[in-house]
């Protein structure tokens, strides 16, 4: 598909570009492995699965908690390394 797809973001993008460069899309499609990096998110221990740019110029993260549940968290709420 080469059409322009719009969503809740304030920008337009092509589906092909998102498939190729978005770390979350690549992870969910099985193209990239999880980072599996121990982090602290919202003050709790977690495992960082995906780290990528956010539309506002910051970052966002997909983390897995100790109970196995997962959340997307703003990058400013994740302590790495």
C-alpha cells in the first residue's frame, strides 16, 4: 500500500514507511526482537521490550511488568541503565 494513512497523530505517514521504520510496528510484526532490557518504569521494575520516538519529539516504550502484563509508557517515565 502506498496511500497516506492518517490517525490520531498530527502528521500524515505512509503505511509502508511505518512498516519499515516504526519500532513498534516492526516488533508487533515479528521483524525485530524485544530489547529485553531491565528498566524501572513508573518506579517499578520492568522489562523494556520496545523503545521508539513519540510524535512530540520524546520517546515511548513498551514494557512488561513482573506479572506478565504490558503497557506503553512515556519515555520520561522509564529509567534505563
